[in-house]
């Protein structure tokens, strides 16, 4: 039986793998930022309702997550993350 070459080297295969790696990195950055927002609130002993936790964890906009992290530093309750300044 001939060995199976799992590391197929073709231009299209390489591109698909690279796109997958980039998507994985973006997802890790998004997850990290979302968890950082929640951690800031928890470190400050601010109660985080499930609705806020869900909204933060499902957000896909890195800029918005960064804004929420900045707001979390000064917030007195979790809902303040989403209020316009």
C-alpha cells in the first residue's frame, strides 16, 4: 500500500491552509479580548449578568471589544459597557 501524503503541496491547498491559520488567529484575538472585558469587570467585583456575558462573548468586532474594555475600567455596573458616552 502506498503512503498517503497528507501534506499535499499545491498552490490552492497552501492558500486554504493559510486562510485557516489567519481565521484561527483572529478568533483567538477576539476570544482573548472578550474574556479580558469580562475579567476586568470581575476583578473590580462588578456583577456580570448572563445577558452581558453573552453579548460580550458573541461580539465579533475587535474595536468594539477594545472600547468595552476601556469602559470596563471605569464602569460601576456591567451595563455601562454598552451605553454611549
